[in-house]
C-alpha cells in the first residue's frame, strides 16, 4: 500500500496536460481481444488499472507492451484460461472481459469484479443483454459463467432498464461479432462509448448511433486494426484539475481537453464565479476569489458527472453560503465526507444530500482514500490545508490519475508518495 504526503498551503501556477481517459482505457483494453490482429493505443494513462488489465491479458497469453503512453496488445495467440482473481477483484472494469470474451469465443467465465465500493452497482443489465443475444448465464458464488449454443450469438433488440455505461459497452463488445442486427435502446451517451465505437469501427465494425440513446450494430466476422487509436482526453482528470486550479491557483492552464465533454462542469464553475477562459483544446483558470454557493445534481452524460462531485467538494468549501450536492447516480458515494471533516471541513451528508458550508481554513491530518474520486477530493483539500496531510490507501488515487506527483510538483505543490510496506520494515 502507498500513502501520499502533501504539505499544503502553496499557491499553484503553471500548466498541466491531461492524459487519456481512464474510463475509455479500461474498456478499450478488453475490447482489444476482439481483434484478429495486433492493436496499438496512444495517449494511454500510466495508472494502476492499466497494469492490472495487462496482468489479465497475460493470463490469456495476450502479449502487451506499455511505454511512453503507447500500449501494444497482440491477441493473435489468445487462449481461454482462468483470469487472475486478484487483478479481477481490484478493478470493476474487468467486467468488460465478459462481453469481450463472449464476442471472441462465445463463452466467458469471470469472477465478479471488485473496484471502488461506492454503493450498489449490479450487473443485471449486462446479464439481460447477454441473454437477449442468445447466451446462457449462470452465477455461482461470485463467478459468472456465460455460454452459447452451437449457433452462437445473434442480434437482438435490447432495452436497458437503466442508463448504464458499463452495460452499454459490454453489450457492444458482445454484439459486434454476433450474427445479424442488434439495437441497444436507452443506451448511455458518454464520450467514452463513442471512443469504444470509433476504435471498433476503425477495425471494420458497423456501429451507428454511439453518443445517442439508440445504438445500432451490424455484426461482422472479423476485426482488423490498421492504425493507432488515440484515446480521448480524460474529462474527469480535467475536471479535477479545474477544481484544484480554482481552489489554489494563481493562474493554471489545463491543456488537452475537449470542452464539450466538460460543459456541465464548467457551467457550474462559472456559476460559482470562477475566472475561467475556455479555448479550443485548453482552459485557463485565473486566481478566483469571492465564490458563490451552488447546487449540483449528478446525472448521466451530458449532465454533471458523478465522478466529479467529490473533486468539486473542496472547492465548494471556499464559497460563501451553503452548497448542496445530490448524487442521483451513486447516493452512497460519501466516503470523502468523514475524512474531510478530520481536516476541519464543514461538510455533512444527510437525506441523500451532501451539504457544504463555507470553511475558513483546513488543517492537515491523516486521512484515507476510500476510492479513486474520494482520494482526489482529499488530495485537493490537502493542497488547500495548512500543514502536512497523509493520505492512506493512495493506491486508489494512482488507479485513476497518471503521473499525478509529477503533474502536481510542476505546479509548485509539495507532494510525494511513500510505500507504507517499506516504512513498516
């Protein structure tokens, strides 16, 4: 386990370049096994989830190589084999191997995935879609067994009862090589879904409607990569740095963004009074004072992302008055609240709402990152606080934010990572 040590209070300035989207990457890597040729990704973030997914690939005799943001994957010698349970349980996105293996072999056996504990996130919509495509699904003691009969998967009309990014992507992965036509209704519209569809279409898939609530897929028999797929910028990392810049910045430029992916977030910053200038592929946040309290309600894209409600919370502490956050996606996503309170934050959770009061000062403390975005929230609060903050379980931050120490240090932050196991010895 690792811990992040931050000596807060430094004003931050300079520029930071946003990496490739974590939420795209963790789906693109399983999607790569559908290819009949080697594939190559560019702008891959150097995060723990990528390395865990590479371990899973290795267990299936899929060779991969990662250096300087480029990930090469060769699935041409793939075999069916049990996947390492530790890697599977460490990240929820491993469930994309269900759809990918089903599309590749017509069957899959996957241990029920782990990842962030932020409340119920059932996979019933994934299973419903697989069954509609002609698969049989059996769940047994945390393991999902998916099989098909002799004629394999076939196209179907699937209506998702809930708007689910994971179920939408998994259905695409399973259906892309199925016989006939598949229609996914009430599909999620997130930019990451468009990224997955773009990757697959460039290999010969026939997917239309990605980014809308109806996606149509004509099954194909083979997928062949002919170019490098560049992963879209990470809108959640961008939002995290926007919040950090507004809270502690004396002028920070955030490069490599797609402004359209951030409109619901930047609109709230403007509403607060943040001094923000958005250009074609970057944003500049000037020193921002006299901030206003706001209300935030998380919604599926293009609404305010649930992954950004925690990173914006420390910034709301600087606003005059009471701000309210309602997370309609994961109401139980409150692991950061008790930890922020340790630092003196006037924030509380009640009746499925997070209420954030103006707080004059934060003090360094020992806190724990319960999951990725809670860790991001604590990281921003630690930069705002006087004194030293130690964030335990910092592995969770490293799961979602590539090169984070280097990026923060370049902005004049005093940040380091230590291995707690080495300290114990």
